[in-house]
């Protein structure tokens, strides 16, 4: 059966390869707008679902569609992808305020169509991130590297920014963009 990742993220592609070696990529190109009155977890799950559903609606036959969306949250404020360098710098500084902790939530949707029957699995996973103290000079260094683009919260812990992560509570792969343990359990249950 065909497996399709509804994301162009190189990080999700690498993580999915750990579970499923052969799959296609079809990006959803849906607008990632937030909806009023949803919790951060509900926002991540909703965005993962609309990405997966968009690709599901464009495809036919038996298939597994995997959609994911990652958001960064501090004090109920959601940090998406920065618009520019100044916005990225602002995000990093806000994440450092107070206790220097924040959460990463990755929503996951798996839509499985087999023999005319369709099943949808919607879930999410959360990670707590503790940052070290970061100087203005270090923030400038990170911004100038340019790897903050296309990353929620203006950083990726798999990049050079890792030197500023004191610790995380939760699954590392969830923080990077795909809760592999939850995805594996869904696919394993389906394939049994």
C-alpha cells in the first residue's frame, strides 16, 4: 500500500524513513492559519489534519496519508515560523523570558484508506524544552547562520541551536517534527 507524507519538511522525511523506508511526498500547500478559541494542542492537531486531508482528497486507491504540524508555545502564545530576521530575534528573546522554558507540540494525523474503508487517527505529542541563558551576541550568531527560517519558534534543536538547549522532557523526535513512537503504534496496529 502506498504511503504518502503530506509535508515537504526535510526533518519529517528523515524521521519517517526510520519507520517506513519507501514513501512518496506530496505537499499539502494549505494555509497554516490559526483558528480562534482553540488550545495550542487543538491548533497543532487541526493543522496536521487539514494537511493530511488535503493530500488525501487529491489522491486515490489504497493509501496511508501522514500529516504533521509543529508549534512552539510559551504562556499559551503560539510561535509559528518567523517572517524575517527581526521576528526571529524577537521570538528567541521571548522564549528566554522568565523560566526559559517552553513547549513544542506536534500534531499528527494518519488517514488510511483500504478496500473502500477509511480510518482517521488524530493525536499529538508535547515536549517541554529548557533553554540555557543566551547572550545577545549568541542570538546574533544564530540568526546570522540563517537556519531559523521555516522553523516554528525560530530554531531547530537538531541544528547548531542545540548548544542552547539545557534539556528536554519528552520525545526528541516530537520536538523535531514527527512523533515517531505514536506514528509507529498507529501503523503497527493497522498492519497487524
